[in-house]
């Protein structure tokens, strides 16, 4: 595994600051910094949000019919899922880093071992995880996307997420003996990255999001709400279309309300609201702006858990260990306020 030394950008002010904006790290440890995604993929339903095998195509068209997307899964492998998208995010992050360094010899191919790839997307490295990794790669290779998202009404594209997959080993279905994988991004994706437009930084906690709906909601919010001081409001029915959900609209609305009540997305606060015509909607806004404004509305105030998690991560610790650390802290009889104070102090030292 080669050591990759890159001067990383600071995380935008709309999220918690990265305490280590410049660091040496193994490329596998993408969880240690802010991964990249492309906006063309973030606001439309390009992936299944369910873990069960999906064969039914995704058919999306915006309100005026000017943008459309059709996604078709392979009968054997099914459609690429929102969890499979982690592999693309890993590849995008590698390509963008090479582009920004000014490398002359990089292209759409990413060379990586299965172990590095699993570590890079914050997955365990047990035998079953290797098998699931290969299954995800097959879905990315065989899922077909048709869209006019870049070309307007008179220009379309048809592609697979991965144009080619090659491995240094005997069989792709036996990941244990694979020494290296070559994952070649589609030309559509690579051209988008080389244009220098549309790349967004995701929060470091992205890879830890478990649910399909919360993952897609975060990406939609990251694209549309961004760092707007006023946030962004979206109707339930439009969110339903943007997610590509297969479930009945009533069930979708119930799950959406539960996630809003939980209000646990990285970076973004969610609140139930209504549009001017009375339609149910969700308002997304970066918590940074709520804190700056000094909002006094209880539902808008960042929770103690949010503050504790921010302090924990900003002190340089892994988000994966936060829940256990906080539970043990409270079990000892100490308060959450003391937890926040201690790790905020440690975060301050890390920045010095």
C-alpha cells in the first residue's frame, strides 16, 4: 500500500472544520478526510435505495420534462445500490486528487487491492465483505444508465458506471486471491470530473450512514441546500421522485417523517414544514447557519448529541467509535456537557 501525501482542502464552513487539513495518510483511509462526489449523480435517482435485488427500472422525469433518467438493472445481478455508490465515490476522490495535483499520467482507471477498497469505504475486511464487494462491482458494471442530464433535450448518453473491470488473479469470484483490481470509470463520469465543475465534498461521516433513504436524502440536501443561509425546502412528492423509491407513497411519507424526527443527518438539520399551497415538505439547512444566527426555536437548536459528536470527530477520533464512547461516558456518571467540554478542548489542541 503506497503512502499518498496530498495537501487537502479545508472542509467548507458549512460543516465542522477538519482539524487536520494537511496530513499524510494511506489512500485506503478515506474515512479520515472529506470524500468527493459529483453533482450530476446527487439529485436524481441513479441508484436503488433498497438492499434487496431490484430489477424494476427507475424512470424519472422532472416536472417540465426537460430532464429524464432511466436506470436498468441486470437480471442476474440487479441494479446498483446507493451503498455500491461508495465505490464510485472512492474512485472519484482518487481521480479528483490526481487532477488537482496536476498529475500527467492519470486517467479513468483506479488500481486498488480489494483490502484497500474495503478500508477506503469504511467496511470490515472479513470474507463475506469481500464477496459483497465483488457483487457491488458487478452491479456497477452491468447497470445501464440512459439520461440527457448534461445534453438537454437533443443529446443523450447511455453508459455503465464502470466501463471495464480487470483483476490480477485467477477468478473475480474468489476475492481472497485477487492481488489488484483495475476499475475504469465510464467516459461520461470521467469527462464530468475533468470539466472541473460539479464536484462536491461530502462529510466524513458519509460512509457511516446505514439507511438507503438517509443516504439519498443527505446527497440531495448536499446538492440543493449546500451552504445557503436560508436552506432549501422540498415537497414530499418531489423527494419521492428524486429518491427513486419503489415503496408506496404513504409508506415513504411515514419513513421520511421518522427520519426528520430523528434529525441525524451529517451537517444538515431537517424540519417538517409546508409549502405555500399547503403541501407537506422538508426544510434542510446546514446547522452552521442555525448556530450563527442563534436560533431559539427548540427544534432548530443543535442537540447535545450533535455537539458531542462534533467535538469527538474534531478531536481527531473515528466517528465509528462515538456511540460507544458517549455511552461509556454517561454510564460513568459524567454529563454530556463535560464530554463536549473535554473533547472540544482536545480539538482545539489538535488545531494548534
